[in-house]
C-alpha cells in the first residue's frame, strides 16, 4: 500500500495461497523479491511503471507459471480460465522505454519526498504514513491529517495544486459491504491526503507545492 512493502510472510500462518498486489511497489534493484505465491503488476497510466495498459504476473512455481501462460494465451473455448487479452506491441514498446528510465524516476520521487519531509516534519511531525522511506518505494506520499482530504482540498486548489486521498476508493463500499471489519481502510480513506510526487515536476513546481503544504498544514494556518 502506497508503495510500502507488506510483511507477506506473516500471512503464511493462514495456510492459504498468497497473491501479492505489486502494482504500487515495482522494485528496480531486486531488493524485494517475490515472497507470495503469485505477484501481479499493473501498467495502468496511474502506476509507477506504465505501458498505458496491461500488466504482468509472476510466480516461483513452474506449474503456476504454466497455468498463467495458458490463461494469457487463451484457454480452450468453454474453459473457465479463458482470458485472451494480449498487450499490444505499442504498449509493450512504451513499457520498455519507461523501464529504461525507471530508476531515474524512482530517484526523483525519493528526492521530492525528502524535500517534503524536511519542510513538513517541523510543522506536522507525526503526519507521514511512511515511517521509513527505505521500506518500499515512494509511489505516493500520504499524510494522516485531521479532517483528511475534505479539510484541505479547497485550500490547495486555490493555490492551483491538486491533492487527492491516500486511498482513492473503498472496494467493500463499492460492493455494498458494511464498514465493520474494514476499520483500517476506512480510517485511511477518511484521514489521509496525498501530495504531488510526480517525477515530471520541475524544481520550481515542486518548491511551490512544498510552500503550499507548509502554509496550509501548519496548525495555526488560516488558509483552510
């Protein structure tokens, strides 16, 4: 979540297969090998490594790899596993071009995050959801703040800065499921906002974001 690596081994005690959602935590240095049974990646435009569309799935077990390839390539007609949706050559080429500069993009995200932290920790010292910037990659930079996004969105918008929730939507609510049992997800939905952390930001644009965040988030702020 947010690019923070999960303690996957702690789920082994349940004795069920583990599928890791790696969409927000694509490691470029091999420091975080797959620890679940299957890892799935998204190359959607909003993800850290994008090809415009598509995704990937990986596994250690050769049997699982063969099964996933069968699904990818199109199982026989009538099979429950039929899913033929190959990535286009154009999307694959875009993904390869992104991969070539991926390390550069991650380093830029980290540099931007460190500048936010240096400026904001004296103002809101306990706000950062990331306890460490070393356990994962910085896909988003969420802060836990009183009132969450609703309390600050308009103030940032007046400074021409777009912020968003740390959690975009709650899937259990989309399915009509009550909040009971999903307290942590609801808390993050209600109390987090995510600051701009895009590698394409210029130094001047990011400096403006940092100044706005300090001005708006300080406890005595009158901007809200």
